[in-house]
């Protein structure tokens, strides 16, 4: 985990690591969300998902994965800033 990473616990007790990557627009930031795989997302300041850039499975392989049920808990944190 890097200094810019943040770990949070979501519903069901799963530990999720969120790492901001870079701004990709005036009101959008790209982040990695890691749990049992990885989702690279572009999230707006309002906490909305603007784009799903990449998803990977638990082994790190590219995979077409659905967003987990708890993703709204993670994106809602961006609306607080």
C-alpha cells in the first residue's frame, strides 16, 4: 500500500484499498479500487462513476467484471471532498 492509498471496510466486512491515480478532467479523478481484484474507475466529485477503465481478476489478469455491490460506499466518499 502506498502513502496515497486508503483502506476502508465496506458492508460485509471486506477490506477495500482505494488509490487515486490522477485527475482526468476538471471534476473527475481516476482511482484504483482493490479488493478481490481491481477496478480502475473514473469518478466525479459527486461520487458518480464516469467510466470503468479496466477490471482485473484476483490473479491480476484482465477480466470483464461487474462492479461489486459495495462500490457505491466507495464512490460516495468522493462526494464528501
